[in-house]
């Protein structure tokens, strides 16, 4: 499981004395633990990926704010955290791969422009975390028009 991998990597980072990675992975583990307590259950890999994506969004926002505020020291720290967090994401699909999936779903459902929501729902379910929703939306709307 992804959470086990993260725990193992945290232990390795602690032994190696990598303070940046230890701090980042502790933040991530804390967010995962919080979500587990909230859900009253162990999280599966998809749920852990959702937590990971929300952490990436937070770190990206912080990075942008530090950069705009002229705090390069803090921005570079957030940039390092971003690299660490992104290393746990599954490989992103290319636009061509997304287009092929969406095209197949459109063909199977004989969808029209009005059924954008249906196509989006099925496409997002199939790409499951391997592509950004905005990219998928753009490709699907392009194919339906």
C-alpha cells in the first residue's frame, strides 16, 4: 500500500538524516492520519492519493505565495517538498492517452454535447488519478464539439 511505502521512506529519511524529506513526509503522514480518523477506517491507495494531491495543492499554493512575496528561501523549501510529494504520484497519462480513453467512451455511449457530464464521469473514473481533471475536461469538451 502507498501509505506503507511512505512510512518506510520516512524511516529511511530519518536514518539518512534528510531533514527536508523527514519534515515533508511527516506532514503527509499527519494528513493521512487525520483523514483516517475522520473516515473511521484505514485509507485505501485511492484515498491516500487524494490526500497526497491535496497536500501537493497546498504546497504549490505556499510556493506561489512565497515566490510573490520575495521569500526565495521559503519558496525553494516548498519546491523541494513538491518534488518529494510528486514522487509518490502515479505516472501521468499523456493527452493522447486521455483522448483515446475519452474517444472510446464517447463511441461506446454515443454521447452528444449534452452528455458531457456522463462522458466526464466515466473518463475521470478510468484515468483515476493519472491525469488532472482540467486536462480531462478540456479534451472531452474538444472531442464533443
